[in-house]
C-alpha cells in the first residue's frame, strides 16, 4: 500500500511576511520637528498602517535589518543636533512590537546601512561618526538572538549613506554611498553567509547616496531612488541577482526622492516608503513585485518623514 502524499507546505513557514518602517526625521510647520520614535507596520499585502507611537529614543539615519528568521532590529542613528550618533538598538518582535532602548556596543554612528545574511543573522555596516573626517568602514554582526557584537574593522571605502539588502537567501550586499571626499559612489561590497564583508567592487549605474534597498523574489535584491547630485533626486533602480551582480540603471516610476526606507514583505516582494525630494517630506510608497517591477506611487498613511529605516519580520 503506497504511503500518503504529504503536501510540501505542511508545517512550513514563510519568512519575511510583514515589515515595519521605523523612526525618521519629521519637519512640521507649525509644530515640532526632529527625530521621532514612531513606526508603521507593513502588512503581507503591502499595506502601510497608520502611525504607532514608538518606544525608545527618537532618531533618524539608523540601520535596520531582519535576524533570527522572524524578527528585526533597529540600530545606531542620530538622536539630536550636535551629536555624532548613538550606539543603541531596539528589537522588533515577530508580532511587530518595538522594544525599549538597549545600550549598544561599538562606535556611536549614524548614516549607516544594515541587512540580513546567513538566513538568521544580520549586520550593520559603514556610517559616519560626525564630520567629513568621520566616515568609517566598520561592521557589527547581529546574532540570531539579537546580540550586537563589537566593531569589526571593515574593508573597502569608508562612507556614509549607503544602502544594503539581503540576496541569494543567505548573503547580503552594501552599495553606493558618499565618501570622505564628498564623492558619490557606485561601489558594492558583498557579505558572505559567514558575515565577511568583501572588498570594493566597482559598480554599474549611477553613483548616488541616500537611497534604499530591499530583498524581493525570495533570492534577489533591489536598490532604488537616491541623490546623485545636482539637479536633484532620482527614481531609478538597480536589480541584484542571486549571485550578487548589480544591474544597470532602470528608470523608475513614481516620485523622485531619497532619504527613504525599504523592506521585504509578503515573503517575496518589497516596498519603498517615505523620503524627501528636497522639500517637503513624503509618505509615498512604491511596491516591488516578485519580478522586480516597481509600481506607481501609492499615497501613504502616517506622518511624512525622511530617513526612517525598514526591516522585515515574522
């Protein structure tokens, strides 16, 4: 008698079903402006929810990534004028709850990027400790329990405002940014599934910074938007194959902008949200299909802001 056929989906789970945009810089007139501690959940259908007043220190220019298969973490950032940055983290549970501040380890900094790698871990990389001479090339690993490690001196060009994403299911990539000479880069640095950051790879496409990146299609990634210099912001994307090859520019759709966030949702899709085109800040989102197609603008909900960060969870 033949054995019963058990469906392949039995007992399986799909990672990165939902996402979260968190923190950022608001500019209210009249009213207060500055770093915030608010979040907006992203459903597994790509719907961005209204503001949730967050916990922890309000800040912008942080990094965020998924870790532990089903959770996320926000780390580092800029909390107040005149400060070089902070070294604190806020864990995100697999129900989307953002925890209170955890005093971090490593160098205080902001304008960095983060991504998941190795299926269940994450990494923060690059950033600025303040001033043109303060750009760094260092990383901090995140264990699958959410523990952030001490600094690891990195390789490649020290820079700020790069973007990073997971690709190939268990690897990551950092791309673009601005160096200490105020030149914009089109360089990438691969992250192995052991957390080792590779040397610079001369990129393709338009050099720029203040862009965002996310995984999509389960094993690929995409960099989008950013600031390449005058005359202003752009709406372009560069796909990342599951081998880590960054594609040439694809002219995007939607609002030209930078200083935005992106995350994976629905298991195999992505979303870009918020940002600025100079003035004012926006609450616009653009969905990314599992084939890498970026959709037209969707008018968002919640507070328009720049330099939030996004990560997947659940």
